[in-house]
């Protein structure tokens, strides 16, 4: 379904945004602005990145399972479908 695929792409974008905020924020504070660790704003950026990465990853797993099965976006909550996605042995010959 086109809606499921579009939501999957959006979830991955949220995940990548979270990774950039988290890793970039940590690098910036650790390497360029060590006193910034005490800054409330810097901690908010890093925490927001972590949360966006977590939410994006969880949503992307469910949406990928629904997309592969050809189901609607609501199928992302089907535990059996997500379980079958996680059981796939990628790269195994």
C-alpha cells in the first residue's frame, strides 16, 4: 500500500533526524563545547535526538513489516507480523 510505504519513509526520516541530533549534539558538547554539558539547551537537543531515534526505529520496524505484507498502516501493531520480520535471517546463504 502506498500509504504504508510513505509512512515507513517518514519513520526512517524521523529516525535519521534523531541520530543526527543525538550524535551531533554529543560530539559538539564533548569536542567543541565541554562546559555545554551543564547547559539545559544542549541536554534537550541530545535527549530529543535520542527520543526521536527510539520512536523512529520502533515505528519503522512495524511499518516495514506492514509494508512487506502489503497491509495497511494499522498492521504495524500486529505482533505476529513484526515477529516474522524480526525472524528473517538477512545475509545468510
